[in-house]
C-alpha cells in the first residue's frame, strides 16, 4: 500500500471537511488503488494556509487541500485563476478554472513539485455590512475588511477604506464597528455567525475563493499509469461534489442568512437582502480593469514575464478581458 | 496513527526530560522530534522553519509584548505602586487584604484582554513587587496572580471563545455573554477562599499597616486614577469600536507612556529597562510556544488526540459520565499541550460526542474554557505558571507558583461541578439577551 | 565565583539586539495608535499595522532568545537537579546546554532555509502591502543565527568545563539561584528610585 498523508481544509468549514474525510477514508475502495490514507484538517495539525505549497514541495504531506488565494504568496501566478471581479458567477468561474487548469498544473509541477488533483470554489464572495447599504455606491467611506492586495485595490477604487484584520478579529470588529463590512461566502458567514453582527447582505460576487487538492509529485509517481487514471477519476467525482456544494449550499445559506421561508440546512437569521443593480455589476468590472488587473500584472510579470500573456490566452479569453 | 501506549511513552519521556532540568521548550522540541523521526520521517521535521515563522508572525500574539510593556511602564513609573498603596489604605485590614484587589484587578483586566497569558504578564508585573513588599505569603500571592489571570479567557473578550465558536459553529456573541456569570462567580469563589484562608492564618495576609488619617486616605484615592484611565482607554477603545483588542493594547502602551511623562518618571535608563524586560519575558514565553506548536503538529499528524478522544467515545456512558471523562481527558491532555493547540486539536473530534449526548454547545464552550483555565495553572505545562515565574521580582523556585496555584485549580474544578449541576449559570444570561 | 567571561563578551551584542526589538515594539505602538486615530477621525487606514505587528513579534523573539539564554532566563525545572551533588548537576547542566544548542542550531538552519525559499520564490506577503517576505525574514533568520551561535559557544564552554571545572559549569550554566535573582532585582530597584518608599 502507498501511504497518503492528507492535510484537509479548515475545520470550521465543517461540510467540506466531512466530505473530504469520507472521500479519503474510502479512496482505496472507490478507486481500487491500494492506498492507506491518514487525514487531518489543516488547522488541527497547526498548518497555516500560506505555507501549503512549501509543505507540499518538501513532502511534509502527500496531499493538501490548498486555499489558492493564500498560497499565491509564493507565486502570484496562481491567483490568476480567480482575480477579483473577473468571474462574478459560478458558471463563468468554472469556465475560467477549466481554461487556466493546464497552465496552473504545469507551473505547480515545475516550481513546487506538486500536481493538481482538483480545483473548486468555496462559493461566491459577497458583502456583509453592519449598516444600511443599497448599492456599491454606499461603500464610499465605509471601512471594509480586506485580505489580499487585489481586494484592497478594488475597495479603494470603490471609495471604501480597506482595513486589514486577522480572521478571528473580524467578528468582534464588525460587532463593535472597527469595520463596517466584510467579504466572505454566504456559507462561511453563516457558520461564522456573521449575520449576528451585520444587517445588510449585498450578494454581488467578487470572486469564488478557489481551492484545490494537490499531490506531491514524488508520491504521485509511485503509481502506475492505470492507477493514476483511476485516482484521477475518483478525484474528478470529489471535484464535482465540491462544485455542486458551492452552487447549491450557497443558495440555501443566502436564504437562511436573510430569513427566507425556503431556508433549510443553515442557521436562520434576519438580514436584509440588497438587490444588485446593473450599475453595480458595471462598477465591479470597471474596478477590475482599472485597479485589480494592473496590480496583478505588475506582481506576476515580476516573477515570470510571460505571465499576463498566458492569462490573456486562457482566463482572459473566456472572460472577454485583456491585460495590456 | 499510533497506539495509546506509544503516546503515553512519549509523554513520560517528555516529563523525564523536564525533570532532568532540560529547558521546558527543548524538552517539548525533543519529544516532537523523536516522534516525528520514529513515525513520520525526516521531511516532516524540515517544515519547522516555515512553521515557526507562521506561528510568530501573528498580530494577535503581538498583544503579549504590548501588554507586558504597558505593565512595565506603569510599574517602573511608580503608578501601580501608588495604586496599591491607595488600595491598601482601604482594603489592608480585610482578611487577605491586597490579594482581593489582585483578583479584582485580574477580573477587570480580563474584561479588556482576550488572553490569560497577557493578563498573567500584566497583573503579575504590576502586582507582585507591591505584594511581596507588603509581606504577603509568597505561595498564596503567586497562586492568586496565576489563577486570577485565568479569568482572561472566561470573561469576554476571549480569543479562545472566538476560536471555539467558529470551529464548533456556535454563536460567539452568546458564548461571550455566557462567560460573564461564571466569570463573576469564579471571582467570588477565589475571594471567598482568600478570606477564609487568611482568617485561619492571619499572617499570610500581609502586614496590617497603620491606618492613615482619613484626609490622607481620601487624597491618595487620586492615585487610583491613572490605572483607571488606562483601563478606560483599553476597554473604551474596544467597546466604542475604535480598536481591536490587540490595537487597544498598543493604545494602552501609549497611555502608560503619557502618564509616565506627566509624572516625570520617564528616563532613557527606565525606558531601556522596561523594553529589555519586555523582550526577555516575551521571548521566554515564545520559545515554549514555538516548541508547543511543533509538538502539536507532530502529535496531530500521528493522530494522538483523536486516539484519546476515540477511547473516550467508545466507552459509552451517560451524559454525566461523559462530562466527567472529558474533565479527566482535558486534565491529562493539559499536562503536555498548550491550551490553544489543545482546543484546536480536540474540538473537531469532541464536538460529535457533545452533539451525540445532546449537550448545549454554548454551555460546552464555557465548560471547555474553564478546563483550559485549569490547564493554564497545572504542571508540567501550565503557561500561567511560567509567566508568573518569569515576572516574579525576586525569583525563586517555580514550585512556589505551582503549590500556590493548586487550591485555585481545585476551585476551578468546583466551578466545573457547579456548572454541571446548574447549567443555567452559563445559559441564563444568553437566554435573557438573545431570547 | 567570577562572572562567566564568555557571557560577559556576548551580552552587549545580545542586549543591543534586544533593545532594537524593544524599540520595534514601541514604534509599533505609535503606528497602531496612528492607525486607530486616522481610521476613527479621518476614515483612512494605513493598512498594515497588523502586518508589521506580526513581523515585529517574530523578530523580537529571534533577537530576544540569545539575551534570555545568556541571562539563563529560559524556563527549567529544578525539582530533581536541585537535589543532586556537584557531579550530577554538572552532567545535567551540560546536557541542558548541549540540547539547547542542538535546538537552536536546528531552528537557525530551518530559518535560513525559509529565508532562502522566500528569496528564491520572490514571495510577497499575501497582504495589501505586498511586502517582499525576505526583508522581515532576513532580520528574523539573522537573530536565529546569532541565537544558535550563542547557544553553540555556551555548549562548547560547558563541554570544556565538564572536564576541567565542574564548579564553574554549575555556576555559569545552572538554573539561577534565589540569591542571584535577588541581587539582579536590587539593581533594578535601585533604578526605580522613588518606587521604594
Ligand atoms: Na477576557
Ligand atoms: Na497544564
């Protein structure tokens, strides 16, 4: 048997962790490949998300659930799969991910000695505010929690004040008014009880928070070609399940956060749902073109001059955007 | 996944190393390295650098040196000294005198600090010199500081509660509110114990100083204002939404700095001593925390916390028996894990048990935090013990801190019992406020 | 017993590093104070006070480890060691110095590797400031290297003393005694002046 040491997603993402745990426990059966897996959510073993790629390369874990945005610290190229404002719904995000996958995998193999098994989103990242808003225009002058350079660039373009806070500080910050708004997925907000401290939900998605399962190449190459194919088929099923959840669970979490009658599987709260106007969608596109893409171009081309060219041919082509 | 036998051997090896006088941090590190080398292979060890950086590069932990520096400046500018004098005027003749002030000050400070570590460092630095000078029983004094500081994670805000809430899908707002009544009750129990002990052994409660004339005592009440100003600054900036808890610590430092300037107590020599002291204490704590997080990483991968939790689950018993088993489990685990790591490692496996037995998750959060408080003041790995030892003005054996904390650990266990008997201690206030 | 000549030579450097780290924390307080006021009254955020806070803590730890080691401030339990004779104490104090050096060397090696990785990847902090990670890590890894150097020299000295002079070994590498602590405290109290009434 090939032993597989797996670092999973964060334990507060209980549903994702439950799926992963079950998947890896049954992997030998479902794929027919002789593996023995040991699984731990990443935070349970004290692993920080930005270290994921380095840990994969050094072989601390065989398989890791990676938050692409955080892991992009070591290579901004990966962030290109889901830049702020490029894919504003799950369908267009899936096209972008499929378009970028090959280049992404190549880069991961050559620089971090690891291979892509799955790529999938948590779900749309939307705005939660602790005061009345009716459109993106109302973000002017508000303090909004930001955690990436691209997001700060977008918020500044919108006239908001980006505030950096550690995740554990966001809840009290929203409660006490240190920050006025935070951006996360409806499901994460629900499990983190954000609706307790926020009142208005603007469901305009700025990204999908893409995640992936990556495997150390040395481990991967222990398998025969048939075994690799069998494992890839199993991983494809896992990937599809995660995409389904991003789409379906998000709808229910939105309903529950806003106290709608069809709320089923999440905690019910009473937030006000804000309608998205066409002007808001337009504004996000503007922000992406004017602020997000130029910033990313600078960072990514500094590491690899062909970066934006690759992006234009892949994600850019399906999204109808070009970085000059 | 390794067996319970190997896990317990590792534990006894660690204990042996510590007892042989190997530095505590190194003992943790060596056992982690041994486990990793035997069961996980070399690559696992190599990540130590990245992991140490990630663990240290943490704004929330930055509150530790900030709160220590705040305390050092207040201390070295004579402000806390005068505060204690003013309090001594009024409380000196109570049985236990300033020890009560000490608990009250810890409680007050806890309401602005989310961590027991910061509370222990600050109250310890502020209170210990005055207390030792007033002739209080050494062990009782040290125990009061170590135990009083555990209030830091029970009385809101509490970093531990925030982590528990987000991992177990429990309302953090309700958890915060749920900690208030048990926190106040714990203060009352601590003070009751001090009063009783000091009635039995009057000389433990410090010298009974001659009472100053009323006018003088009233005049000295002004000496209570500077610390109250700092508390108001730290607390107010959080409650009015100006700052996060860590940021409020920095405001506290600036406030203390301003007070020292006003009192013309600020000199380069004094400043340097305060800064060096802050660096010394912080790095002593952080070396242990680095090793503890590495140990947590290796035993987490080996599945030891899960193995132990599974043992608890498989025994199959009544709700009460399970709770008592969990008490025992956390007492044992608390011997070799730092509290945050311990919580993070066990919550995912313990929560299914909690749900299975129909235990209220808000109540369990309070229960868990009180057990973490016990762990903070019980050897061999009790963070508060080491911090209080670190800030002791006259040094001495760490056994003084351990013995002094023991009765307070018993009182904490008594509170656990009360909480099991009367769940409403935790649940009444959240029900009142959240419906 | 005279002062440890090795410690006496190394301490000024360690003190200087620790003072730098201390001033870093002080500067951080000012930065955070500015951040809070600007955010509250002018709706401007400096974005990064928290990031600098993280760096300050990591560097403080690395810079502070060596001074704490030279002053024998890292926690050790004395229950057993306190009851042994000169020879037993010497053996355990030597092992303590040796194991501390081993840990410090390992930590420094991995810290330098982490720094080299960050340079190699051109890693940027995943924050709005996009700080090149190697800048703060350079100071951090430098501090860890100095810590390893100090721990290594102390271990070499302890090894030499184990053969040559066990009394000095126990005095210079043992757990601090009560009287030593009190003596140091009295020096501090002298500086406080008015505090002693
Ligand atoms: Na608190
Ligand atoms: Na303990």
